[in-house]
């Protein structure tokens, strides 16, 4: 969703997963070639670069979530010197946004650019997105002409 040259931005969306045959989907957001994944089967949040490179960069945080409940996911990606700094939050949509980040990671072999996007694994059950926004960080360089960028 946007030019590959985007960097230093935040993507946010409300997400909902349904349960089918005892299984929940994986729901996520991508920013600057990183993914914040709300993982159904393992009940955790994961920050990662490419799925095939989990050993190179991934951070996991236990996070229990319920089916048929809307959550807000927020992923901030930024470049700080020679590293990428990723910050993620997840909270029930009907609650106030927490002040602290739920999960944080630093990648010392950074992806410095990349389009915002959505990630989902719905092979086990359905997932939904709503209220998607993409905003530049205070020091960001995402053009204001991008859809949803401010």
C-alpha cells in the first residue's frame, strides 16, 4: 500500500479473528519490510523481518487474545543510525491505548525502506481489518501524498 521508498512510519488497524475448529488465525501489519503478527495458535505477538529469516531477526512476546473481539494493532518502524527500531502495541479496541509498547525490537541489519501492508494467515479461520491508518513518524519520510499518510 504505497511506494517502496516509505520509511519511518506507523501503521495501525483494528483486527478481529474468528475461531473455527478450535483454531485462531494469524493477523498482522507490515511496515518497512517488518511484520507485527498477532499469532492465534501460539497466543503471542511476534516482530520479525522475513518469515524465512526468523533466526536472523524475530522477537516474541506472550499475548493472550480472544476470538470475536476487536483489537487494535499498531506497528512503528524507524531507522536510528545503523539499526531499525520496531515497536508494537496490541490492545482491546474498546480500551484506552496503553502508554507502553507491548513489544520492541532492534534489527542491526536493518530494512531501511518498505511499503506498509497487511499480513494474515486465514487457512484455519477468518480474519478482519478495519480503521487502517498510515502516518509518518515525527522524523519520518513517508510522503504526505500516500493514501492514509498524514
